[in-house]
């Protein structure tokens, strides 16, 4: 069975109003929007961490720019 935990957080009134407005516009529950935002944030932070680890290794191999990588991959 899939269980969803509950998280209570405090946000400024203006942010809450913006979230509720977006919820109305997209016709989606605010909880869905917050979950999606958290997932995206976590993935972005994980990618940053991976990049911090791999950039020095790539630079040691001569990959200094994205273009250097694209030349090899394409």
C-alpha cells in the first residue's frame, strides 16, 4: 500500500495567495503543485551535486564546455 505522509509548513501570505491563484488557473490542487515543485527542486539539487562531482573529472579529460561534450556525443 502507498502511504503519503503529511508535511505542515508555514509560508508567507503572498506566496500562499500566488499558489492558490496558480491552483485555480491550472485547476489542480495546491498539494499537487507543491509536490511537483518539491520533486523538481530535489532533482535539480541532485543534478547540481552530480555536476560538482563530475566537472573536475571531465575537465581533466579536456571537456571544458558543453560544446566539447556535444562534439564527442554527436
